[in-house]
C-alpha cells in the first residue's frame, strides 16, 4: 500500500503533526482516524465535532472526503489543516 507523509496543522492547538496517510483510502476514513488520534494526543483539547473538516493549509480549500489522497493529487509533503 502506498502512503504519503503529510503535515497536518491543528489551529486550535497551534501544532502540526507529520502523519502517513494511505494513498487509496477515502479521505472520510482518513479524517476520522486523524481526528480521533489528535483528540487523544491533545488530552481532549481538540474534540471531534460533526463539522470537523480537512482542508488544504495554503489555500484553505476543503478537500472532497469522498476521494482518495491519490485522486486529490496529494503527495509527500502536502500540508493539510484539520479544523
């Protein structure tokens, strides 16, 4: 399975995490896993809400969670934001 190393910035924590995400898994699954991991790592300062979204950090554009990282053109070094 191909994976990409991406940076995920969490504004509410003012922290970034480097994570591997699978290239062919839908981002809806990736987003859920990232959100639960960040909740645990932050000791509850970040909490998952129904309106939690994953977007491109530089443009602020929301990512289509029905597509995979590969379909969205993500690659190693992509910078995302979880809000």
